[in-house]
C-alpha cells in the first residue's frame, strides 16, 4: 500500500510540474499492482492527468474505465453525481460525429 501511495504522490507532484507524461507512466505502473481500494482513485488521477497532458484518447479511455467502476458499486447518490461528471468530461473529450 505504501508504494502505491508514494507513486500517487510522485505522480501528483510531476503533474504539478507539468510533467504529465511521466506522471502517467508512474500511474499506469501503480494501477497495475494496486490493491483494489486504490484502483478507483488511481483511475481518477489517470483520467485527469491524461486530460492535462492533452492525451484526449487516453483520458476518454480512463474516464470510461472509471464510469464502469462507478456503475458497478452501490446506488449511492454521490456516485450518481460522479457518474454525471465523468459523462460530462467524456463528452468534452469525444468529438461530435
């Protein structure tokens, strides 16, 4: 767990320094080995970091994975709010046909 937390912290610091590509590499490594309880926070960070990096395809993919995670958990009203936020982010990243 400590390694995952350290990786998340390092990725946030790198993003703050505008090193989003390097942050994404660390986040991808972290989520591959993370305990289940860290996967959703990591996916949120991956989506946001990819978006900041201008990697809209990666961001949309991460938001889709996050949406899947959110819909698999309880019917908590807070989840509904986050689901709407994720859908809104995805709409902004996906060009209209």
